[in-house]
C-alpha cells in the first residue's frame, strides 16, 4: 500500500530556498527549523519571528443557524462573541474526550470562521457536518488560505509600515480585516501560540508570497527571522499551551486538561451533562506543568511520572528543554493529589527517577494575557 503523499503549503519552495529542514507533520511537508531551535526560540522571545503555519485548517460557517451549530458543538459560549472578536474553544466528543481544540472568529452576524488543527481537518469537518441538522452553509477554505504567525515583542513595530491598521490598538483575541502589504482581505488577529505576543495573518494564497516577502523586508531592521515548528513547540510548552494529540485528545476531558475556563455550562453542548457531573464529582487526574529540579534528564512524551516511593502517578504528555530556563520542563497528567503547584514528583528517565516540581502555568512568564 502506497503512503499518502505529503501536502505542501503555498510557500514550500520559499522555505526550501531559505534552507529549512522539511519534515512530515500532520500530513504536510513543514519547515521544522531554518538555523537552530535554540536560536529561533530566543528570536521570538526577545525580538520577532515569522512562522508559516498554513497547514492549519479553516472553515467558514454562515447562516441564521450558524451560531446554534457552534453552540451545540463547542464547549465555550460563542454567544458572547461580537464581530471582531475571537474565542478559544474545543469540540467535546460523546465519550468525555475532545475531538479538537480550535479558534472561533465572529466575522459578522451569522458569519463565523473556525480555525482547527491540521491533523484534524477532515475529522472536524465530518463532525460538524454530522451535527449540521439546520442547513448551515459550511465551506472548507483550508486550501485557499495561508497563515503566517508573526510573533514576539517587536511584532507590532515590525509590521506597522505594512498596514494602516493600528496594530497596537487591537486587543488580545481580537482581529480586523483589511489591506495588509497591499493584499486585500487579510484577517489580522492578535492571537498566537507562543506567549510572546504578536499577530496571526490569514492571507489568500495568491498574495502569500508577496505578503511573506514584505514582512521579511519590513522586519529586517528588527531582526526578523523565519521560525520552524521546533521552536514553536518549545515556545508553546513554556507557556503550557496544549498540543492536540499530546496533551489533549479523544480520551482527555477538558476539565482534566485544565480547560474548565472554556467549558461553559450555561448552555447545552455535546456531552455537557456528563462533563457537568464530572465537575461536580471532581476529576481523578489533572494536566500539570512541571520543571526538572536540576540539569540533565529531559522529560519526553510517555515517560512515567512517579511519587517518592517510585509508584506510578501519571505520565508525561509533552516535554523537552526550556531554552529560557535552561532545564527540562514538561506537561503531564498526574493523580489529583499530586497536582498542586510546589508538589515534588519524579520523572522516570532511562530507568532513573529524576526529581521535578509541579509548577504553575505558564512555566515561563509571557507577554500575552491569560
């Protein structure tokens, strides 16, 4: 049986010319790094970098029943949205887990834009189609849009010359639509996955190369560099942001994952009754962040977490070296009695139980609001 060929983003050739190392990710050929993960991480934390994350999926939902469909299938309360506002949410499944996490943008009345994970595009689409019983007009625009994340404390300054929009005046989790770098219809969103501040730009593919080049030119005085998925992972891990497939999946409850803040029981949604009961009873495990007590020994996904007696208490879901802290950090599920910040735990690394401490998120302070 032949393997399915990898899909490519619109600027695939550009990334090759920039010397990126290209790897398979979520069915796409994606740039994982251009120089080194460490250099790229610090570039974003201290200055500004640009990611091409065009592998992400985008759906347009329109019609008088669009909000109803979103309300029935997502955990957050989308009725609170106004045009120009975005919301982090998730799609609960019927078994207590999560179909996907996503962003919900309200473009206008009866007009919404959903951004989903690349690995779940088909799965999420089918899930929404299955629940679309009221004739909502649905359009999968994933293959028509490029998505550039310009992240870092210098992002607004680096992009200011490319648009008449006052970027600094866009509140967190808000957006505007307008002309950017001469390209019409660009959605400029004050969101990101790094904790370093910045913007995400949804650009029609026909303008993608021009917009990318303009951003690189305008950002030159600010030290802008292209950034790969490697640094994107360490940046999000320092903030404690969940990665679907690692920290959340079809078997993890949003309440276990610390996503109670996007799980609103003021409305009915998929599996809301059982999640409400779970909240009342209390969860038996929680997703926590932790920092290794000393140098050496990197936590990795699926490494066991144990107590002082060596008894299993959970498992690492994401882990690695924090460039900012210069030591190992991770996320993992532990029994609830070990979930409080300051609790000592141990990570089993190659047969050794190495000490770590449960820590409040973010593990490294960022610039974005909670």
